[in-house]
C-alpha cells in the first residue's frame, strides 16, 4: 500500500436483532460501546467520522445521518464527515473511506460506524424498500429482490454442479452454531441442526428460511489510526494491508454467469496483491453469507476449491475452526443477522478481536496473522474486499 500506515485499534458492536430502538439510539449505543472497548480513545482526538448506512431514508425516514450519528456518539468531526452508501457493503465502504483519508493525510484518527434500523411495523413496507437495492424500474417489477435472485444462483449452481440442499444446510448449520458463541448475534440463543434447517419453510426455491439472512437492527464501530499515532493505543492492531473492489453490472440482464463471480475474483486478486499474501496464507475470513449459496460461490471465487466444488468443500468441514480456512467464525450474516450498514464493520470487529485473542475459545483461531473480509452488494454485482495483518502498536 502507499501513503501512511493505517491500523484498526479496536471496535465494538451493539446487539443485533429486532431492537426497540431508533436509528439515532443505535448510533448512540455503538458510540458508548466503542469508547468502553478502546482504552485511551478520547472524543476530542477523533477528527473524522465515516457513517455506513444503506437506507435510513426508507427504514428510518431520516437523511443527513452523518452529523446525526456524530452528535449521538459525542463526536465533533473537524476534518472529514461523510456517509457511505453501498447497500450491503456500506459499512466496509466507511472503513475503506476512513483508511483512504488517513493514508492520504487528510485525517489522523477516524471512526467508522455502521448503523441500520430495518425492522418496521409493516414487513411488507420493509421488503418493498429492499427492492430499491436492485435496478428497481427494470428488475423490481419482476420481483427481483434478494431472495429470488440468490435462489436463481442456487438453482443454477445445482444444475451446473450438482450442489445439494444438504450442502446449503451445512453452511447454515455451521454459521448458526458459531453464532451461539456470540452474544451480539441475532440467533445467539437458538439452535439449528441440519435436519431442522432442511425442514424450515421455503422462501424462494430452493432456499429455505435458514438459507437466508434476516432483517436486522444493529450498529458497529471501529477506530482507525495513522501509524505515528498508534503509541496512544498500546496493544494489538489490525493493519490494513490490501483492498480491492470491482463492479461489472447492475441490471440483471447484464449479469452473465450467475455462478462465476468474476468481480469477486478480480477484487480478491487486487486485495491479496496489495497485501503481498496468497489466499493459502490466510488464517480466517469473513465472507458475505447473505444466503448460503453466497458463501459457497465465494469459496470458489477465492480459489479455495475448484469451480462447482464449494458445496462439497463446505460439507467436508473445510470452513470450520481448524479447517483449511475458518470462515465466518462470529456466525456470519446468517447467524448474526444483517443490518446492512453495520455488517462490514462488525466483520472488522471480529477480525480485530481474533487478532487480540478476545473471542471465546470455541471460535478463537490459534495465533492468527492474516484475515480477509468480503462484502458483496446488490445482485452480487459489486464486490469489496480488505486484507488485514495482525501487529502491535509501537
């Protein structure tokens, strides 16, 4: 990477789920949790704030949310204040923007926070809002919200490669089981066997309820710091070592193959190239499992297994703790829920906590050095990846 070194020095998450809180209250809760989690962090030292929020206008009837979040978190940004919107990757986009600002010298100490309030009194209204993520005038009338689109991906993957419902359930069971180690997860207290998952109602064939991430309220935040200021935050850090992003279509008519995610391949190649690390050197990964089929296709796009082999790779336990590459150890989107703007930041919090050895033993990777975080947006048409390396503040 070029410019100054940038590292995450800590982070925090609110509880994810159906929360009886407003958007502003979730931001306030994330701020309180962040200051509690990061010793030495003072509000007056934070010069910039980046707010990941996908659709507060529709879910919370509130725009201009960056200054609102700053006020609720007790911050007064004096150098950069902005909101980032990239649907499901809005949170990672906030981290990427904070990283770029610090690396370029426009900021020294920045907070990236993601907030989403998705549960409305009317679920029909909430689901209608989700159609705005797609090309609404063209794809919306065809009902192309996320579940039907990813159902088509699953159908095609099954046709081309023989992927089975049992393999989809293997991904869901793993991620829900790991969510049982994470008190912030929406499904922390619920147990799902593969048999139970295979008996849940169909949402969009072949995807069942357990194959789909949930409508979730939640927030998460991290602190990013330039290398010369790290002495204020002693302890482990997560260095930003690589970043990649790619967008190749928006209208579904231009999607090409549903099962070969070229955009993710190219974004991953760029992020790993910048970090000077190979996928085989990664110690853990946070992948965007908005649906079980997503995680399976993502294994293949990263080159962890041959094309079409993702279902078998999952069923064989390669993505478990102790496997070839542990994936979604906090529980993923399936187990934690998916508050759009907060997800990418919650993933980064997990990476930092893994590096600091602060997660429960049931999901702790032994002596991790390298981690990858991936988010997709919309109809898997945008892919965003970041690579982190464990280090110590000097």
